[in-house]
């Protein structure tokens, strides 16, 4: 019969193994927020997307759709050149003036280097995977953002403002 000391040793060994596995998983991939400060424009004006809202019966629809066309992103990837990685487009979880993530949906089309997709606040979507080719990666996004009026609340200045960003996950 095993005594209390062998039970403690087994429990400590199991806990140590779990810690090593967790640390090994963290070492397997590293996540970095990518610097896009050299992108041509930091603020882009929204345009109403009457075509999208017209299909919903605009007068009765609780949805507002706006477009942001031709957003150029220039991502600093120099530290990762030659490494395998994945790039994610991230919509921040908290957007002033929005009551819940269900009140906003962001869709994007790209110039072809990155994948198109859709996300809500608090989500990150993979847009690229491969070997980092150079010190900069540039891509053009056309965004379409749909808001549910029922999920909006007034904000000072009357503008709903948010900034999406990119994260890179470096693979082993």
C-alpha cells in the first residue's frame, strides 16, 4: 500500500508535468502586436453604404452600414523575416458607444495578400499564414461595418471610434 509521502510525490510530479506542458505550449508560439504606424493614413472617413441598407428595407431596418474603402496597412515585420508565422486581424473588445459585441460586425475584402473575413468586437481572425517574406508587409482593406442601432448608446462628440490592429503569432 502506498503511503502519504508517495501520494504527495505523485501529486507534485503531476503538477510539475502540467506546468512544464503549459510552459512548453507558451514557448511554441509567441504573439506580437504588429506596428502599423507607417501606414499612410491613421484616420479614415466612413461613407454610408446605402446599397447594403436598401436591401434591408432601410426605413424599418435597425441596421446602419458604413464603408471604409482603400485602407492601406503597412505592417513592420522585420524582426520576423524568414520565420513561419500567422497574422490575425483583431477587432478590440470594448468600443465606446456599443452596448454589446452583437451590435457590430466588421467585414473586409483585401488586395489579395491577406484573406477576406468577418469579425465582431473581441474577435481575432487569421488573415495570413506562411514564411514572413520581408521587413514590411502591405495590404489594402475595404471595410464594411454594420451597426445595430438598438445596441448603440450616445457618446461624447457623437462619433463611434475604434481601431482594429494586427497580431503576429510566430510559430516554432
